[in-house]
């Protein structure tokens, strides 16, 4: 899992972003095959929306061939800014992120990047560069869906590590109750998120991955 915080999203350019992502994923061939520079002979939008995503797609194809158990990999984009202020994306970064997620114009071809899963944290969906693609929005201000949200989150995260293991709702409901009871003074959603993270990490290590 690779996490980009608000500072990174406000300072990394498109090329630096894809290179950082590739490095954090430990993709092969980065020393001999760096992300392409922008060309003065072509439109900047082509470099951002086509050249860089194509480069990353090729590196991911090589990486997943060598280490299939490491994928899909999660990329967490924390765009939340206190006070409901909009995130000021670094120039061109929102465009390359959109392209990596499959956003494209009618006359463009999207890079087929099946090895990544994206999680965006935001105060409002309008802050995200994801128009025209399917997404699952979750309102974290609601408390009445905590149990089911936890079960869904736990099951998805668990299956990303142990694809053939199935956890039934009663088991996950019990884990939910234990996590809430042990949260101490932490916010309940933070405590539940930590529980999911630690459980999946332990399962990952137990599986020897």
C-alpha cells in the first residue's frame, strides 16, 4: 500500500508522482527506464494523460509478472483539508491521477492498469478528479452504518490478501464488537480502521507474502 498525503499531492509534479509510486511499489527497471520527460514537440496534455500512464502501466506489468502475489496494490490519496477547504493539487497532478484511474476523453485511449486499487479520502467528491468513472462513495459522518461498513471494508481488504478465504458476517460482527470495545478514547472509525489494517497485515505476514 502506498499513501500520498496532502503535502505530497500539493507538491509532486506528474512525473515525480508516477516515479514515487513506482519506487514505493518497488517496481523493477527504474534505474534504466525512468519516466519520460515532457517533449517540446507534443502537447503537454499528451505527456500527462498518455505518456506517463503508459510508462507506469509497463512497469506494473513487469512487476506483477515477477511478483503476482503483491497485486492488486492499494494507492491511498488523502486529499482531506481541514475546514472544508479545497485541496490545491500540484500542477498537472490531478490530470495524471485521473488518467491512471481510467478517466479519458472520447478520443483518448486509457492505460489499462489493473494492478492498482485507488482509495480517495476527501471531504467532498467534487474535490476529486474522477468525473465520468464509476466509484463508491462513503459518507463517514453516518454512525448508523458502522457495523456493515466495517464488515464490507474488512472483507474487501481480507480478500485482497487471501483471495480464497471467506469470512461470514457473524464472525466479522464479533470482530466488530471486539474492536469497538477495545477502542479506548480513539474515535470509533479510526479504531475500526486500525483493526482492519492490523488484521490484514497479520494475515499477509502469516501467508508469507
